[in-house]
């Protein structure tokens, strides 16, 4: 996450949504990527501790709803691309657990209006689930292996539009 935040352009807007048994947003809406906001977000990320559960469905739906709401309220530049980057190290074991149903929910909610990129960390991730879900929503998935540096593996960069 820190590596991704370092690549965010100052004209971009971003949000951070934590998900386990509870969905927790860093801010109530997207935040402009000023140097100050990026620093604050990085400090927030450094304080995160894993609590074990993985509610992918509700996390991505929260992200979709946040993007839709901010777009409707004209808080985002007209010509910006809407994208969600999901970082997960586990299988959905909280909320909706059926991967086919989650994929269907994402296709319906996103409706071709944004891209979904998925980064699967470690060996406890169903990469094929993430890969299909990304491809169904104009994105791609990457597997990040545990034994090596995640930031180095992200050098095959997720294209961040400016």
C-alpha cells in the first residue's frame, strides 16, 4: 500500500478502506493526493494491524459507492478515470463468501463505469477468483509472493491514470 501511495499523482484523489469483520474508511470521501494527505495516509497505513477476517464483497461495494457518490457530488475532475485497487491476503471469510456471487455483485455494482485491480498477497489467496473479477471489470490482477519484496514486485505497475 505504501508503494502504491508513493505513485499517486498530486492531481489524483484516493481513499483507503480497511476490511475484515468491519468495513472502516479512512475518510468519508475521496481525498486529493496532496503531499500532506499522502503523508497522513502513509502514517495511517503504518498503524494497521491484521484482525483476521476478509470481507471482500462489502469492501469493494463500499469503494464503488464512495466513487459513485463523489462523482455525483462533482468532487472529482470530469476527465479522471475511476478505479479501485483491492489488496488482499486471504479468501472471503466474512460477509458474502461465495466467490461467484462476489464476482456477480462487482459486475453489477461497477457496471462498466470503473476498473478493478486486484493484488493478492501470499499463498492464502484464490488468485483465479481475483483474476476473473478484475478482468470482468476492466482491470487486472497480480499475485504478490510472500518470500520477496512486495514493492519490488509492484514494479510491474498497475497503470494509474492521470
